[in-house]
């Protein structure tokens, strides 16, 4: 960067110059979740939606796999239109293209989303979750521009390796550019917009890609002969101001890449947890228990450093194909006791000792903070459990159990050391433990 001579560095197209933002958006998310538990659907045209059963054709498409999109099926489309364009596979085989249809199972997708978000929280200190399959990460303190692409690739790789779904990622100095970038090369996309490139990156885009330009404004701008962000950036700002008032200037600045928004975190954490994925499902009881001990120690240590006491201790075992099992036990009062965490975690995990397990985790919830400080955080389900009591939940292909949802609003999984330096995936296939 060059010095302006006045002691300040040049701005980044009007954005915050030192910010590195990742926007992560999962590819055909609901369909990807269905494929996790039904791997035969991989590579097939797949529609997730409601109302496709015979005699029940009122409903809409939630999402379609990219194979189904090739047939003209898309989100929010009437299910009847989707069925016309892509008949169900179950229909008599008349040689036409056909696809698979599955109903929406939001509880299951939320479980998978929590897995993904846990990785995101592990990869960044500041995460803003904006929807079930989308989040912004401020990774300024974790990487630099010269290695930002490697860092982003690492995040993508972890999501794919540990959860089995694919994300598209955009990297940019502003939120709006990062969002457009994540969408640019979908599916499996990774697009980096470096500081100084934002305005050029926006220039060829339709004006509706400019943050704040909706269909109504877009129509007015088109009437003025402004079709692209580049046209808007090159327009006379005074003319825009006389047409749109103050907003005109704002749109002009945004078209030139200006966006000084910071990534603001979604909300207060509710729990602390550590997880670790195996490259392949592990049956060996000792290996799983060793890992669980390490996770118990790490999460208890984290709680201790945060000054947090906990009343509920839980474990997670993800079994093939991707069933998320959680077990938890609540104590009569809050404790801070690493040995107890390990002991209870091992007890709760005992039923999985002989099962193949893809991932293990330990979680502390119902947090309160020491030193008489008012508890900042609430428990994961608000249920008052007096006395020790075990809770369990399994989410599987038959749908989730209604009780004890896994609420990983703040879940920090074990940290790969390489997250810090943006090397490739951990070749040992198992995430390592590191302090964070
Ligand atoms: P999107 O991220 O918009 O779409 P997507 O993940 O299916 O596909 P891609 O990102 O690869 O383009 O939305 C995330 C999920 O939200 C999607 O899987 C299903 C749900 N959804 C609806 O239920 N209705 C809708 O109209 C849209 C757009 C999404
Ligand atoms: Mg998506």
C-alpha cells in the first residue's frame, strides 16, 4: 500500500481497509442435507419441497439440487411447475427425465446447520449467522490477504470433510462484496476480491446486486439508462441525489464498493463445546474414549478460563450415515469440575463404545458465571431440571426426537492448528486439539 502522505493509508474502495470478511453459503442446502442421510441421491436431480404427493399438489419448492436446476426447477417455484419440468422418479418410467422428491425436514437441516456453524465459530472470532445456511465471518485477526484464499479453502475443506456438505465462500474487504463473491462461482465456489478490486468486481453486475437496490429502485434506475453497478458508479451523483435524495448518494457510493459495515456477532453464546471428527467411522472403544477425554479436558479448561460454571454436561456421537445422537445430564447445581466432566462424559458415551462413530463431542451448558456475576447466558432449552437427570436425543433418517434439541448457538469445535496458518486439511484425518 502507498502512503497518501498525510499519514493515512488509502481506503479500500471506500470500505473498511483492514477487514477480511468471509461469506459462507451452503450449496443447495436442504438437498445436500438429504444426500447426507441418503447418499444414493448424490448426483441425482433432487427436489426438496412440499405438496408433490398425488392429490396434494399445492406447495412450493424449497430447493433443488443443481442437477434438478438444469431442468428449470428452482426455489419458491410452485410444486406443480416443478413436477411438469421434472416428473417424479416414482412415476411410470416413460423415458423422460425424472427426479427424486423429498419433504422438508427443518429440524434435521437445523442439526446439520449447527454442525457447520460450529466449524465457522471455530474458524473466526466474530460470526454473524444470517440464515440457516449462511454466515459472515470476520477473519481479519486469523489470516492476511496474501493467504486469505488458502484460509477460505481450509474453511471449505473442514465443512466438507467434517460434515459432508459443500459451501461456497466469498472473501472480500466488505460484507456486500463477500456476499456477491460467494454466489459468483456456485456450486463449490471460492472467489476472492482483494482490497482495491471491489469497484471493478461490482462494475459488470446488474444494479440489483448493489446493496439496497430493490426491484422498484432498479426500475427507476433503468429508466435513467443505468443497468449495471458500473453505470451507477459512473453516474452523476448530483443527478442521483436530485432523483433519490440522500439515498441517491448512498447508492452511488455503494456501487463504487463502499460498505463500512462490520461483522457483528449474532448473539450471546449459550454453551461451550468441543468436537472432533474422525476421517472414517471409528469402532475402537479406546480410541473414541481417549478422544472424548481430551475433549472433556479441553472444554472444561475453556469454561474455567471464561469463568463459567455449568449445570449440564452432554456428549455427542455422530453415527453413520449421519445420525446425530446427543445425551446429557443435568446436575442439581452449577459446578466447575474437570474430573466430573470427564467422568460423566464417559458414562454418557458408554452406549456408543461399540458403535461406529464419525464424530464425538462434549458440551457444557446451563452456564453461569463465577464471582457473583449475573449469569449472562441461558440454558439450551430453558427447561428447569432439578436434580440429576439424563436427557437424550437422536436425529436420524426418521426425523428428530422432539426433546433436547442440540442448540449449538455457540459451539466451538476443536481447533485445527492449521486454521491459524491456512495450510491444507489435516492429513491425519482427525482434527487436532489446540487451545483457542
Ligand atoms: P439458499 O442459500 O438461497 O439456497 P440453496 O442453499 O438451496 O442453494 P444455493 O445457495 O446453492 O443457491 O437457501 C438456503 C435454504 O433455504 C435452501 O436450501 C432451502 C431454503 N429456502 C426455502 O425454503 N425457500 C426459498 O425460497 C429459498 C430461496 C430457500
Ligand atoms: Mg445456500
